[in-house]
C-alpha cells in the first residue's frame, strides 16, 4: 500500500514513472526497435497504413499469418509512449514471432496527447478493434479470436478493450469482440499521473478524467481474461500497478500476474518478440498456438 501523500509528491512521481530516466540506454532500445521494425516490413507480407477512422492518425498495419490454410487467430498490438509519443512503425518488430507461428498481427496507430485526450485515444482503439472484427477475415484472420496486447500506455488500452461493452459501441458488434488481452507494463490507475511533472502538461488529466480511463477503477469484465506482466527491474510503481489490476478485478479475470526477472520497461517488450521467452509463450497461449 502506498500512502496518498506519496502519490502526489512530484519528485517521487517523476522518479517512479519516468522510464527513460530509469533506463539510461533507452535510446538503444528505440534504435533497435526501429531497425527491426523496418526489416519486418521488408521481409513480411503486409498491408500498411490502412484507414480505420476519419483522421490521418487512425491507420493500422496488417501482417497476415504465414503458412496457414484456415482462419488465423489475431494479435492486435497497441504501442506505448505514455499516450504522447512513438508510432506503430516503431513496433512492427512484434509481428514476425507471431506471423511465423500462424497468427495474423494488426498494429494500429492513434493520435497523441496533447492534441487529443486519453479518452479520445481509447475511443480510437475501440474503432481499430471494431475495424479488425469487421474486416480481418479478408486478411485471413478469425474475428472470433482477437487477442489485444499492449505495452505501457498500450497496456492500459488493452485492458480497456477487454472491459468495453461492444454492443453499446455499435449494434452489429457482439459482446465478446475481445475475450483475451495481454498488458505488458501497463498503468491501470491513472490518478498518480495527474500530478507527475514530466507528463501532466501533455496528458492534461484531472482526477475525474483519470478515473474515467483507469481500468482498475472499473468493474471486472463479466467474461474474458487479462494476462499482465511487468519487468522485474521496473520501478516500484510499475510493479504496484501490475498487482493493482489483479487485486481490483480478481484472479478469475486476471489469472496471470507476473513480474519477469531482470527486465526493464523496454527490454520486457523485446521479450514479447523473442520465441521461447515466458512472455512470448503467454501470448501464444492466449492465441491458442
């Protein structure tokens, strides 16, 4: 349990949530992601920059499954960057480990804060998932087997997709559009970010708007399951956030909640894309592969 006074201490909050400061070689991770992502787009069959919404930011990349004859499970991966940075093109590197195992991979983009709010971004991801459910069969994917995964800010968004009441979005959408989700180093209670100096100018959160987009402050989904992991070398706050969603939603909804030893906020994502790692295996299990 963390004291409320600590959760509003700006110095402590910056120390807990500023992952680039916590990982001095973060630029090397980003460079590696960019290089591997360009290679993935070159090596793999893919359809890039497919519109799913009305704004220029609302596009996605589709990487069809390799070597399968029937409809393939779908991994929709949402990138991180604290809702204010990075791009889907930085994250194509996630695709090869899953397309080679028979999954279709979808990587959506979204508009960034402060031009939009986190609520706006959440609704854009709702639109991306709805597009995937309606259209992924054209790319060899199975719309009944969509797994949403996300890293950092994307981890919050993945949990929000599991909690979404899809028939209220559009009458043609079934209740179980998303039955499985994976959050990697997610933030599930955004209220501390209201007071975090390096973020608050861009995110522009209030206590009320933070509550609105905090999965841990929402009822557990009536069905479906969320797997959560964080890097064991991450800050105490990211480890707490990882446990928080399990405490809030319970073990039925969150059957797996783990800290992966030795991994920081950036290397943990690289683990997802490496065959044979614990995180890669958890994702494959969700996909049924």
